[in-house]
């Protein structure tokens, strides 16, 4: 079973001190979304490759471990990789490999490579953002960027009480461990172990419901209503924040100019690999 207390360690990691950690939350969020959008609409490999190199430099500036970031990336890749892996076999084009009824086309292979490059860049940008921004700052950034008030309220409350439920689950698991319960042990029947895990999940649902009721009553007793507004810490971006965002925009513009003028000289990474 994965140690859920990693959530706390991730939040501690996001609270460290570095040039990237110290950037204003909205700037980091906007730059992450901008990089993902540019990467998603790119039709050549050149732009994702350069963006990934830039993100690796940012990773170094943020004092993050390449190895830990790579492990997180590998854990996320299968979610989209399941779609990418079938592209060479289902897209029409010139056949470059064939075995029985199984064929790989050049168009499908190129499209799969482009999709993989897009996914790696997008996931790397998200990993950097999540590793340099505490959860509460993420929620605050979304609110400042005019997220719908109800969604912002739900997100903020979720972030605030997430660690409370992590503590509750840790206490339950500690209690189970003190009674020699081990989900991986073969000394007890498999069905019994699964049933105990089900009891734990059900208990967490009940605790979540009860905690939600207590929180709502507490908020109502303090004057909360549908018209209530959330407290928003006023923190303006500094010159260094704008400089960071401007640098990314300028780099993307330069990359687009290079693609337009020198795509023929870039070889394979300058070719249009998207499906028309």
C-alpha cells in the first residue's frame, strides 16, 4: 500500500526556498498552462524538445531531484501511454513494418512520437508546478484568477482538511499494524484482508461525512452563507515574476520563428508530424 503521508512530504517539498518556489502563485500557474498549450498545439518535435530542456533547467533552479521527478513522471505516463501505444497500429499510412495482421504505419508512428513528446513536456511542467507550489497557494491562485466562487470554496476547504484526513487514515493504519494486520501477509485469507480494507475505506467515508457536517455547522454559527466571500491574501507579483513569465513567452516566440524560417534545415524534428 502506498504511504499516503507522501502528500505531506510533497507539501513540505513545495514550501522550500528557491528562485522558482519564491515566484508568485498566479505566475507559476499561468506559465504552466501556457507551456502546456504551446506544446499541445505544436506540430513539430522541435518545440517540445526545446521546452523540455528549458523545464529541466527550471527543475535545476528549483533544486528538485531529477530522479524523484523522473519517478513521478513514469508513474503518470501510463495514463496517456495506453492511448499512445496503439497509434502506430491504427493510423492509416505507408506500412513500415508488418507481421501477420499487425502493421505499423509511418503516419501512426510519427503521431505517436509527437503525442509522447507533448505528454512528457506537459507532465514535467505539472510536476514542477506541484513541486514548487503548496496546495493552499494553488487554491489561492485559482481564486485570484477568477475561478467560480463555489468551486474555489470547495477547493480551499478540501486543501485545508486534506491533511486532517491523512492523519485519520494514518491513525487507523497504525492501529491495524499494532494488531499485526498486514495486507500483504499470506498468513490470513485474501478475502478477509480485502474485507478489512473495505471496512477502512467505509470508515473513512463516514468520518468524512461527520467531519463535513461539523465543519458546516461551525461555519454557519460564524455567519457563513451562500453570499459569503473567502478571504484572499493580497500579494502582487514582483518584477522577477513578470520577468520569468516574459522570458518564457519570448522563448516560445523565438522557437516559432525558427520553425517558420528554418523548418527545412531541422530535419526530422522540424517536420510536421501531426495528423491532418
